[in-house]
């Protein structure tokens, strides 16, 4: 594109799917991205990689297939297949300006898709392949964090066919845990932030669960780490707002994860696993900002900014961690006051680094962005725009896209002023006391978020409680609904 060219939309290629156990999330995320970035100034193409690592060009309509099995069932007849991943990358090099990988877990966050795009010289959103490899592997990330002066959770790496009980027993003794019933977390080293996460008690149980993870094929590297009893988990989104390769990470307000323990003795109730993160449950409550002292929140944000820089991350990421208000005897690193994470109120530790944050409608990315006034569309477009600025070949294209976006926005504003139109009220009513309540919640959320993009609509979500009640962001508006003043959109 010539530097002076105006009016050309930016071509973005969303790449989703992948072979990991998080494929379901990786199919929900791109739907949300597509909903909120496409427009006259931005043309979106969609691509899907199946579990066997075959690549396909798919239509936006096909992206709305319901489940991963729908994709696998339909793509042979409805999608354009590529002979190889190399052919796919060459196609991207000539048909999109920038790729947006939305693959969670294996091949998406471990540097796989990034390396493929780098070899084909395709600009892309997110962290380069080498940095992804180090940050995605929980064990190597822990070692790097320790090297960089951050407090870390003591852990032991267990690899396939290399599990030695004496070594595991010695590790339990080193960190002052009982060999019979000491409580630990056992998790794959390279399977996302919550896949395969389990609690174990004592050396024998930990060894057995590590072997199960390996035998099930989830990963051939497993981490056994201290269970942070009395700690509170948090997660935070980091967005880079620097210019070009000048990294300027901004940490949004973190979210505290409060687990509501059930009366069951099931040990899984004590951990924030895959089910509690992505499926409907009453056992998890989120608090943004977290209910921590201000000094602790400042420590978290400062630490994550440093971590983002030192690990060479790009554009955006989600990073998880723990706040421990009381000393933990099994954390010898806490004794070193020089390590980052010590405050007078307790200890801050960073654990899992997510290179491609979930982007479902209600994800942490959008929750935390909304707390600072960013809509779904604005935060996604900000990330894409920053990614474009890192590639010299895209600077003219980025400038043209920005100019077109402003021109279209000015045109819409001028048209609204000329017509003298006022916003029409729309109440989106969802929830209710039915067996399909969860479907209604998802439908209502989608309708509400998509209607918000229309400048002539004033949209209010109204969630009906099961007991014939309701919740609304504007309760007084709900009481004056009438056909003369508004539209009522039911999604029950």
C-alpha cells in the first residue's frame, strides 16, 4: 500500500481451532472477535485448524457452528482446505494484512502458530514464537520468573518415564510438607491455565496423579507445586499501548476469584479448574477490583508490567497469580525480602501466563476493559492497531485504516446531527425461571452487546431472576417500559 493511499479497509485473518483440549473455548472466542471488529473499515477472513492440524478457510457464517464436532463434520463440504500448513501460511501472506491467532493452548500459545506465521513473514497479533515457548511452559516460566527476581511457588518437574519416588519424597521434605498427606497441586506443564489441574495429598497420591496426566496424553511434562492454603487467586489483563516496538504495558484492574465452597468433601471444590472457569457454576464469584489493600493491587499491577516487559510479551496477555495475606512456611523464597512480591499486607506471586487470553463475551479481557470504559470493540481494535504498528510494512496500511475509521465515524455523527434523531430505548430481557435459563443468558448477552454498536439505540439489559424478580443496570427505566418509548427484545 502506498503511504498516501486512503480508504482501504484493513484485512484481518482470524485463526481459530487447534488441537488442544481448549478447542471449545477457541471456537467461542473468534465469534466474539468477529462480532466486535468487523465493519466497513475492517474486513475479516476466518480460518480454522482442526484437531489433526489441517487448515481450512471458512465463512463467517460457519464460525457460528455450535460445537467443535460441528466444525469437524461440516468443513469438508463447506470449507476450502489447504494441502499443508505451509500452503495455508502462504495464502495468509497474500490475502490478509495481519493475522489474529485465537487458538488457546497447544499450537496457539506455545509458539506453534507464531513460528509458522514468522516463517511466511505474515504480521500477527501477539507475542513472538520464542517468547511464547518460554512463557507457555509453566516450569520454564517459573524458572525465568525466579531469575528475574519475582517470588515463585516451589515446584517439582516430573517428566514421562522419569518419575522417581525418592526425589519426590526429598522435595516434600525440603518444603516442609508431610509425605503422607501434604497438600499439593498437580498440573500439566503445557496444557493451558486450567486443563488437567488436580489436588493431591502426599507423595503417593501426587505421583499417581502425575502419572495419570501423562498416561492420558494431556502432557508428558507435569508440575507438582505447593497448594497455597489461605491464598486468594487473581487474574489481570495487560495491554501494550506503546508505539511500534516501544513496549508500554498497561495493567487493567485485576479480578479476584472467590470460590464458594460447597458442602461436599470433593477436593476439586478448592481449586479454580477448567469447569469453574468456563462452565456455569454458582461456586465462583468475581470481584473487579479485588478486595485487596490498595498497596497490594499496586504491587500486582507494577509486577505484571515488569513481567510483561522482561518476558518480551507483545500486544496483550492475561496473567494469573495469588495473594497470600499470611506467611506460608513452604515458601522459602518469601524469606528473601529482595524478591518482588513482598508487601506489608502479604505476598504476591505470579503463576500462569496466558499468551492468548479468552475472548468470549464475558471473558476477563472484556470484564476488565469495561471497568475502565472500553467496549468490546474498542479494546480489540486497540490491540489490533498496536500490533500493526510493530510491523514497518503495515504502517501505511495502519494509517489508511485509521483515516478510514475516523472518516466513517465522522460521517455517522454528521448524519445523526442532520437527521436530528434521538436514541431509541431498547430493553433486552433475558433469564427467567425456565430450564433454558442458561441459553437465555447467553442469547441475551449476545443481543445486548451487539445492539450496543448502533449509535441510534440506548440499550439496557434486564436480567430476570428465577423467583419472578429482575436485575437491571437501570431499574427505574424498567418500570416505565411502554410501546410508545421503546422496543422490548425478549430472549427467554
